[in-house]
């Protein structure tokens, strides 16, 4: 029998609205699952159990009163520990903020609460989100839901693992170089990177940069679309959430949930294993080729092609470094002993660049973006692997080589994701079975500029097409094994950078 915590967000919300599932019962189920399996993986960190229980009781009373209910009414949510939560510790995974308790919610969190979500607690993240391996010196490492000795990826690793293990039905994430999509792929859940500005963010130090976005994470495209419907907003706190004066463009317009029906057989799809430059592992190339072959009959045509991405590595490295310099230079200079190796390396790299380097990178970004627009005149969607390799040990701070070839930076292994971040197109990681190592495989689906509704609709249609196919449907971790596993905190290196 399915436990309430394992229900989809959409089904749980339907049952709550129909008075067939109590928000209190759902929260109790989620809290029991957290207590049972979180020690093995360390996905949920700061908990807000008392307030969550009070909110769930209020949600139950509202249902019984028969008034209007928000789209997320009574649904437990995990909030990534990069987003401020009123009265609940927010550390950014940094010793500098180990005891920080915000006085108010961030804008995105406030929107989720207004939509009826019940904040259960915070999900683990790397220090300041740096490095796609969820480790820090405040809470320690997060293990993969399918093998706690392996990486959960990051920086939204805690959210991905919590979702995979049934701790919450929805969770928040953020993405610069793949921080939503990478952990989604590693843990067999759905991660969605929206178009910049669709989910307003006050966190970006360079407000007009499209690299960093906030977005939803869930166990399916439809659940993510439900969450996105509550996150999308015209809030002027984000300069990229530009709008028309006096007119709502994003909030509550019904564009995202439910995903609109789409005829996959009319879509022209491009497929690429590497965008022409990403160091994709041979084993991942092979499984990607098999997945494309399995799905090919669903579409009008599948062509092996990709946009011109020449210069993507260099442009992303410089533009990303500028964001780190704005956010963390002062910390690196004043408290160098209190920041980790990834943040320190980013600041040091940024200080080596000149204004000329930045101008060259911005010009390359513009050139590459314009090339993508021509490419999408001939294609409706672009698919690739979501990540370049299968999960490795979380004790490896980052992959220094792929198939024997050295990586150029500590984030080079994320290049399948940041190729898309650079140009600001919407994309997702859709779970499609397992790879040769028995770990989840994620298919990245990229849409045209502003094509958020199309990406979500296509992902939901593909999910429906493969439902029941053991090889292609979403893999589920062994909950009994996680319950019986030793605590990840007992593993060597859990609370160090070693």
C-alpha cells in the first residue's frame, strides 16, 4: 500500500481538496520517512517540525471550512539551504552563517507559503552552492538516495535526495551550472531550470545575469509544473522579471499547470551527447544513444545535431567567476580560513581576469545565444544526457578526469548543463531508468527561448509514454535498505573537505 509520503504532489493535493487526505496525516507520513531514512543520506538538515505541524493543522481546518485553497495547500516542501526562511536556520552551508536565523522569508519561499505549502525544513547544499557535490562543514555530506556512499551531486543535492526517498513531495532548488538538473539526474527525480526571471530571485548579485535561477524539483514533470505555478511571479525585486506596467505576465495565468497536451509526433527533436565540447563519459554516451533510439518513434524526427557552442567553456568560466567575485570576494579576503576550497578557488580565478576578459566573454555569450536562436528555428526541442558521468564517491570533491582525460576546471564535468545556462533557455532533467552501474539516468530536455510550457508539456508526455516500462520509467530507491543503512555521519570524511 502506498504511504501518503509517496503520493505524487498532484494526487496528494487532489485528495486533500476532496477531504480524503488530511494535511496532518500527510505531514506525519513525511516526518516518519525523514526519521527513518535521513540518517543514511543527510538530505534534510534544519527542521521546522513544530511550525510545520501547526501549519498543517491550520491547513486541515481550512479544508473543513470549505473556503478557497491554494494550489499547494497542505503539501510539505523542503527548502534548499540557500534560501532564507523566517525563524529557521539558513546557513548557506557556511561556517560564517552557521547560526544565522533570518527575520523573514525570501520572496520565493513567501510565495510557496502563500500557495499553501507547509515548510518542513531545509535541504542540504554545498557551501554557498559552490561545487556540484553536496558537502559542507556545517552539516556534512549528503549521500545519493540509491547508494549513500556516492555523490548526490549539487548544489540542490539535499532536495533531490529528499524527493527520491519520499521525505517531501516537492522541494526548491536553484541552478547556475546545472544545480537543479545534476542532482535530479543523479537521484532519479525531475529538476526544472526555468527561463531567467520566471521565478524572481533577489539573490543574484549581478541582477541582469541569466546564469543563476530558482526553480522547482519534484518526482514528475506534472508535480514540478504545479510547484512552478506557485513560484512564477512578476516581482520587481528581479530585474529579469520584466513585465508590462499594470499587467500580470507570470502569476496565476495557467500557462504551466496542468501541462498543456502536446502531440509529440509533430515535434522536431535534435539529439546530442556532448554539444560538440562536453567531456561525456563513454558509458553515458552509450546509454543516451539507447534512450534516444527507444524514444525516436514518438517524434516527427530526431536529428543528431547541436547548436554552435564554440567558446562556451571560456565564456561561462569568466561570467560565472564574476558572479562569485561579487558575492564572495570580501569573505575570501577577510576570513580566508572560514571558507572552503571551491569558494576560494572561484574567487582566486576571478581575480585573474581583466575587464577585457569579461567583455570578450559577454560578447561570446551573445554570439552563442544568437546561434541557438537560428538552431531552434529548425528544431522544437534539444535532448542530451543531463550530466557527463555516472555518480562517483562523494569523497571525491570533484571529478579530476573523465575516461582518463583531465577536466579543465572543477566544474567542467557540468558542461552539458552550463551550455544551456549560458544562453538562458529553459531545460529539465527527466529520469529515464538506470545506467550500466545501476544508478539513475537523466535526460536533459531543452526548449526554445521562453519555451517553458513546451518543455514541461513534452516532459510530461514522455513520462506518460514510458509509464510502466521498467527500463525507462523513474527508478525508485530501496527505502528498506536506506532504513537499515548505517548513518552517513559514520563514514570517513563526512564533515571535512578531505
